[in-house]
């Protein structure tokens, strides 16, 4: 498959400052060496608990932040080093949809101005005289009434506001949409509608999504492949059905075992793995495997040797996993809890 976006060993460290002199006393390792490929037209889900670095990863891909190390390539071009014309072109090709449709839309701007704003920044995409018509077309595409073009964000529901955010995200015909928790602020019933809309747009427009979320069922529904993040690193990455039904990393196994089972006949039929302790601070990740402080399978080697994200040397496993003792563990299938079509 054709690679559209590529992360090469991305790192983002933030200085931790303390005292009246604001001296740097350490580094928060928000993203600490993440590599993956995003294929044309696919959805790569990125899951993990809050604080695992997934939002920072999204901002690095979008170049809202500069990486401490590593690069992002778009269609083979180094996007992290681009400037001038190349940078402006890439700014069109990669767009973002934010989590909160309540705060990401300017309350004093009409829908026409919000969705049309990218055309002011990239005036050559749609000629001035055609912009209103293009905004109306976008409104229709996301399932909103094109006659509501002069309304303000507060006149729309949460789900409709996220549709406006999506319309703005696709206004410049991007090839990649970074979606940072796009439905987690919405009611469950509305989540399904927005996710279904995103799938429809993907098919119609050939978009590739990086879909960042903490909700395992939503990510399972929309993703072709899934990467699981823990403390700034990918623990496991693979096809959606492999990662969900035969996870090989103990962290993924624990996460999946904690998803509520709505089917009462399945309750109690699986071993829920309860992780000990909290997620350690990303300013001071554990040595060796950073999951070792909470892992029930940890051995001495885990405290000293950092496992690489790769297939096991003996060829076992279907997808890369960053565990010295990776092995598939059947997880009882959960029925879809979110009513997604
Ligand atoms: Fe657990 Fe060791 Fe595997 Fe890390 S490498 S996930 S500590 S078994
Ligand atoms: Mg899809």
C-alpha cells in the first residue's frame, strides 16, 4: 500500500522548570521514539490512557509543535524540515479536527467564516467569488443545512458543531486528517453519527485518518490498524482485528480486559487483568521496559533491557510488539457498546 505519512523515531521532550529562576530540572518525555506509516485512505487508530503522549503525537504530525528529534514525512517529503512554498502546500494536505467542538470554534464567527477561513490562508484553492458556494457544498457534505451558513456556533448542537469542525478540516481537500479525540466530548448516540460521517467522507474523498482516542470501542470500529501507546511509546501496532482479538503486549491485554462487557452472558467469563499502580510520570519513565512496574509478566531482563517494537526473533506473533515475552492472548470478544453502524 502507498504510504502517505510516515513518523520516523519522533521525540518530543518538554523542559520541566522549577523554582523562582525557572531552572530546567528535568524533561517530560511526552513522545519518546514513535515510528509508523500511514497508508493512503486508511484509518490508523492511536489508543492509550490520558498522558500517554497521543495528543502530543497528533500535534507533531500536524506540525503544531516541532519535534525534539525525528521527522515526519508526507509522501516522501520531510515535512518537519519544510519551509516556504513546500510548507504551505503541506499545510493544505494535512489537517486536524480537535476534540472539543465547544471551544475549537470561534463563537463570534459565522459558519461561513469558520469553514471559509482556510481559503483566506490559502487563497488559490477556491477563487474569492466561489467561496460561499464551496462552504455550502461542504455543509451539505457533512450533513448540515447549507441555508444555515450565516448562523453562529451556539446555534448548533454539539454533534453539529463537530460536523462544522470536520467541514473546516476537509475544506482544502487534504489527504490526511489528524483526529484528536473527535467524538469523546459528544453523547454516545451522537458519537456514532459523527463516526459514520467520517467513514463516509473517507470513502468519498480518499482521506487517511490518524484517529487518536482513549475509547477502545470507537477506535476498533473506525480503524483499519491500531497502535497502542504507553508512556510516550508504541507498545503494539497491527491490524485492528489482530490487536483486538489476539493482543500480544501485556498492556494491550490489560486495557482490553477492562472494556465493559455489555452482554450479560459473557460477564465473568473472562479474566480481567487489574493493573497495579498508576501510570508512572513521563518525566521519569521506568528503566528497561517502561511498563515493567505494572506488568504481571515482568522478569529481571525487563528492568534493564528496553524491548523494541518488532516481531519476535522466533517469528511468532503477527504484528510488532514491544515486549520481550510477547505472545497472543485471546480476549473475549466484546459486543460493540457504542451502537455504531
Ligand atoms: Fe512486561 Fe517485560 Fe513485556 Fe515489558 S517486556 S511488557 S515488563 S513482560
Ligand atoms: Mg475505514
